[in-house]
C-alpha cells in the first residue's frame, strides 16, 4: 500500500519553532558585548553563590554561564566548576577572566534544555539570569534538576516580572513583539512559577526577593549602554532601523526616569530579582 507524505505533527511543529527561536537567541546573545553588561551585575552572582553555601571541592555546573560570573564566584569557593553555555564567544571571555584570577575553570558548549551530563553528576547546579532565557521552561527545569544529585543544591537568580528589567523587556516588546506562544523569561522571577516548574523534584525551596542597583551618569547613558552592548536591545534597535529606533530610545530613557531614585542628577535604578535556593529531592 502506498503511503502519502508524513506531515509534521503539532509536536513536531512546536519543536521546530523552539529550535528556530533558539538559533535566533544564540545570534542575539553573541551580538554586542554581553560581557560589558555582565560585568555590572557580578554582585548578583556572588550573593547567589554565597547563599547556596557551596562546599570546597564540590562539583558545580553553571548553566547558561555567559561570561562566567557565577562560575568564577564558585571557583573562588574552591569548587570544581564547569561553565556551560551555547555561545562559545561568551565562554571565551569566561576563560580569560578565570585565567586572569588564576582560578581553575572548565568551559563546555551546552544547551540548557539538553545538558550533556549524566543524571545526578553535580553537587550543585547554578544559573544567574541565564537559564531563565531558554525558551522551553519545563524542559529547562527538568534538566537543571536531572543533572543534580539527590540532596544537592540548585541555585538561581532570575529577574522578576514586576521589576525594572521585567518592565524593560515589556517596553522593548511593545516596539518589537516577542514570538507568539513563548512564555516570558521573567516568569522565572515568580515564586509561584518556580515552584510549578520544579515541582516535587526539589524540596526545601526557598526564595528571596533581592535588589540590584544599576548606576549610570544619566538615563540617556543607560539607554546608550544597553543599545550598544546588550544583545536583546541591540537587535531590537537593528530591527526597527534609525527611524523606528528613536521612539524605543525615548521609551528607555523614560523608563529609567520612572525608576530612578537618584537625587544628584545621575541614574540609580533598583532592579528586583528572585534568588532561588532548593535541595534536589
């Protein structure tokens, strides 16, 4: 009997959409100079690693490590660290930084949704504003827990939906809409959503709303910096072109103005994030 062509199922199509989005994300994070932004928020990684209370000698995986903020913080604690990311250019910066501080660090290309490690390999799994950007949140949560041993630690820092960065993403999204059907990365900054994602794979899940403060000379200085260095905003400006980019620039300046708590003419921008510490069940 002759069979007709096999048409893609809904699941196949969803997978294709996610893979296409992931490829686009890789190009986004490789653009600009994310290291320039990551350098500003290094204290978030230090705080998260200290909250995780890692033991010297522990084997630690940093997922979506970027330029290595959390990896380097863990290496300073005497941990054996693998920094993983799907953008090799970011890992190259992590290697340079670790070498400059004479810290041992292994870097490996890896996708947060499909980690190439055995079940329960690591004593701790950490991710600081990294894994939250993977498009398939359920699969990412499953992978973070799968590679962590029972009784091990999972530690994250994720921007909140209602904080400054969450509002910045919505501001950009009004000018350049995100792909339909994909849940926003800042959902990882909601305790309710984190508990839903991890489910019974973890126990003793603790969250704390914390605050990082961006500091710039002026609101315009912030908009210039993120337009030049931060991949998501850089790509948004590229998509809008010179004419369309001016309204987005004005939006960002106004956004900073609304959140600015400085009284000396500079920009002081409190930015909320959710610190998550859990024990693998």
